[in-house]
């Protein structure tokens, strides 16, 4: 008998039929003798409908009230899933974020989990009940209803698994697991049986959007091993866990791609302290997420900074940078380039292997793919390429590192 | 400056346009310098939709989960009303039943209000905020979400008015106030400027369903004066208050009617202690609400009991009484009659006036209306008549007591 925490997303509970399907899956686990806690999201579409009503009433709904409004979505789905379980004869009970003891902190609509008081849930488990817990929500220190922002239900599930010392934590989603690359692009992409937290984090931040980084970070911090698997079948998914020695035998775990990127380059920056901060602050104030940052001194002794961002943000970035340019001494220019994409190789094995970059660049060169910017982290190498070449680039790099073949360990 | 507690029902917040209308009404009170706390119901139709989903999943949804599910309706409407107020520049904040400090007791879906801890609301009022409070819900002693059953939002409003020591409590509804009789039946029915709690209670229990009795009882117990008025216009409504001397000058306050009644008569009951209890218990166990009870000893020395109930319950009542008949000695019969209606005259003045019944029966007799059962309370006389005669009966009694004319006091 194991204690299994599962998370079902909005698509998995998107209709009464799907809710029945979730109930049947939980019953199957129960019938095998397991204890089950399922964290569920709002029914697909409900959150968007509520947001639509709010924005029809006011162009900028107060975040406190958005939390009150949106948290009802999960509260409805927990009750409905419990009812479907009762219909199957399963003793089940719902808990809201508050009742689950999920205590949060931070601004409205962007809560962080502070602690979990699992007493009520532990009592229910002791009584043999299945627990259906509302994801995405908690109670703030001041007694206010608090939602956790994007990816919040994953975070709830991992936190609950940690607090209850669950044996298994499963994030059930509409993909089968984490792949070596996007299977729609790279036909021979392979589902990974396991991946380390750090690799998962780098994969998430480089376009493989199975989960938000914050949930993976939380799992890493509290050592919660979890599995990403499909809610539509019973295939094993991908285990996300601490790295171990065998993992390092694999140099590259996966190749991820991110499209619709744009580059902004600022030239002629005086080589003085504080210049980079000035530029980055004005982009941060405009709430523009920048990704890669490359900086170098040009031949004229003036610095040039290049950033990448989503191409949707390019116009706003140009507007935000205009007032800064004036302060840079008159020699500065803002150059922009849209239509680029990012290709990243991720793997904890690259720490102990030299020549990974060489191998990657060689494969790209042989395929006639020109490399724009390059950045590296300890376990990742990212490059920008022309967007129209990104799929070819992914395929040749995937093949170069033999990711289509299961590693021999 | 007054502290005004208002209650808006589901129809009043039934669409985003109506929510904007409520916001405008609250703004008008605010602009006059008042403090406002509005208790709101779920948007019209939302509760029914949620019940529909629940009953599609299971034929008998668990009441605990119904509370979790249905309480989301009010939680959505409070957030939306606050957003509409923000759009008008009004500083407003929502509170759920839990945050309003409404502590409840009793079974799920049928909560009773135990106490209110108004600290959070008082703080908000001190900060000059308008408060929008979720009706129909509270927090049970054990931390569970609890709904208050039918008429729950009225109850919330009256309890909140009491806890906050409000100057005014307004129950805004889709009727203009309490009338001397149903204006659809009695064309010259008159809106009452005021009515006593006891009269209101008797009117509510005899078919003038402006409010559930429990809310009126609660108001009476805690001395909360409230006004029933329309949410669609600004006409003065009916003040419900303690009786005072002037009220007694009016013998009959109103004439109410209740249709679709049925009578069940059990004959041949041995005249022994406990017989009535046996019969009533079996009806209570079958959850059949009985209204009038008339009992008498017949010529044969055996008793006969007659009850009235809604005609929808007649079949279930017959089934429930079957096993009891056998225990009554074999001489008993169950006689039933559907197609009757109840007519009641209500007025605290009748306490101090004799001859009210005589005047009522005379009017009915002159109109050729035959009287079936009769019951009386201190401030009410009820009779049953053939359903097809109920409208005529109401009109002649209404005229006999000159209810079409404003009383001279």
C-alpha cells in the first residue's frame, strides 16, 4: 500500500465525463489498496470564463478580487470529483486550499506556498478516505483567499506530496512525459524514463513547457520525486528526481527549441559601471521578460549588449529603451532582429565531458545552420538560429548526440 | 451618515448589467455619505446549474460536497460586484461568509448562524470601504464550508446588520414590499408601510413568500428592524419591526392565500394517549411538511385527525400512513381530498378585538364560499376553501376588512 498524490489539470476534469474518468482512475488505485490524494484544477474553460466576466466589468480587476473569483473554479471541481467518486462507492472528501492547510505568502494572484499544515488531511487518510484537494490556492497569513499563479496546481500537488510524505507524486497531464525533443519536430524523439530536476528546469525554461519552473524548483528544494504522465492512458511517464551517477553517463538529455524570439542589440554603451543595470531595469519596469543576455566590448571600446525576448514584446521593448538611449551619450543605437529561434542542449553529463559545444556546433555547421548568439550554463548550451532553420537544427543535433537511441548504462 | 446593510438576491445580480446596476445603487448611497455593507446571493441561475451538474454525477450528492459546490456561487458574485464598484471609483472589498465571521452550526446544507465575529468587517468599515459580503454561507465550528439553506442570504443580511449594529437593513427583492394581499389576485391590494414581525411570520407561513420565516424569526429575536423593498426602483417598501400600539388599531393586516393544498383525514383513531404522535411521527419521518392540524372526537368515540399539506406530497403521505393504519385497530380509514386552498387573515389587532372570525365567515358565506377546516392562532385565522373559489374568497374578505383603504390611526 502506497500513498499516492496525483495532480489532474483542467483538461483532465474539463467535462462531467472526464471527471468520471478521473474518478475511475482513482478507484483503480484505491482498489489496489493505495491511499490517494488528488489535487485538481478548475474545469477547463471555467477560469477563462470567469476572467472574461471580470474584464467585462473593469479593465483592471483588483488582484485580491481575482483571487476570490478564480479560486471558485477549483472549489467546484473538487466537489464534483468527490461526487463522482461517491457514485462509484469510494469514500472521498474534498478539501479547499485553506482546509488542506496550504499557507501562502506574497501578492495576490502570485502566491507562494509558505507551509502546509497536513493535520486535517492526515485525519481523513487515517479514516480511509480519498482526498480531493483544490489546486492553485491557499490561505494567506492575513486570512485572505490566495491563488498561486501559473502552474499553481502542480505546485500544490508537489507541496502536498511533500507535506504528507507521499510515496509517489504523479503530475497527470495531456502529454506522455518528457521527451528528448518535441516529437512533432523530431520524429525519433524518445520519451525519457527519468530526468534530473536541473535538467527538467533547463528544459522547462527552454521551451519544453511540461511544467512551470517554480514547481520543479519546489520539488528539488524539498526532494519530492515526481512523475509526469498522461491522464489519458496508463503508460509510465518520466520520473523527475535528484541526479545520480548513472545520469551523468548521458551527456545530453534533450534538445529543446523555442520559437518566435527576437533580438535587441544596444550598441555604443560607455564602458562604465551601472550601464547594464540601467538598461535592464528599464526593461524590467516595462515587465518584459528577457531570456539570453550577451555582452561584449566592441573594437571602439564601447560595449554592446544583446538580449533575446519573445517577439511579441519587441515593440514594447523598443519603446521602453528609447528614454534610456538618450542617457547613454548619443553614440548608442538600438538594433532589432525578429524571426529567430533558440536551440538548447541540456544534460548534467556535459559537466564532466568536454567538447559538447564543439560537437553541437559541428553538427549545425555541417547542416548549413548559422549560429547567432551563444550562451551557456553549467548544464546547457543555447544558440540562436534563423527561425526557418530551427527544425532542421533540432534534428541534426538530436542525431549528433544519438538521442534517438536509448542510452546503454 | 448611516450604516446601511442591504441584501441583493440572485435576480438582482443575475447578469453583468444587473451587477452594474447594484454597484450604481450602492454608489448612490455612498455618495450620500453612508457606509454600506451589501450581502449578495449567487447570480440567478448559477446555483441551479451547479445543482444540475451534481445530480448528473450522482442521484444523491453528499450534502457536505453540495456546500462546497454551491458556496462558490456567492463567492463569484461578491468578487464581481466589487469589481463593478471599483470601476465606479468606489473603494470596496469582498468578504466570504468565513471572512465575515459568520460561524454556523447544524447539518450541511441547512446551517444555522451561531455567532458573528465582525472584527474584519468593522476594520474595513473604519477604513471607509464598502463591504460586499457573500450571503447563504458561513464557516462551521469544525472548519467546514456551510450553507444556510433556503432564504439563507436574507438570514445572512439580518445577522450581519445585527452584528454590525447597522442603522438600516434593507432586503432588496423583486417585489415592492409586503401587500395586504397578492396584488395579482386582489386588484386593490395595498402596500403596507409597516408590519410587525409576528404578522410577517404568519404572512410568510401562509403563502406570502416574500421571505422565509427563519429570517423574520432571527430579526425578531435580535430586534433587527428591516425593510423589504424593490431592487428595481427607489420606492419605499415595508418596514418589518416590533409591534407598537398604533399597529393594534388595525385588526387585520393582510389576507394571504395558499393554493395546491390537500387534506388527509384519518378516521377511527382510538382515543388513547400517543395516537397522534404515532401518526405525526410517520409523516415527519417521510419528511412531509404538514400545515394545518385539526382533530376532533367523532360521535363513535373514535378520534379523527385532518391535516393539510401541499398536494405534491399527497401520494407520499398516503404511502407513509399505510403501515400506521394497521396499528390503529382496523377501524381506521385514510380519506384524502386535493384541490383545496387556504385563506388566512393575519393581524395583531385581532388579539384585542372579538368578532373577527365572525366578520370573516360572514363575508365568505355571503359570497357563497363554503368553509372546510378552520384553525386559529392568536393573530391568524385560517380556513380551507375549494381551490376554484380562493380568489373570490380573498377579494371578499379583503373588502370586508377594508384593507383597500389606508387605516386612519
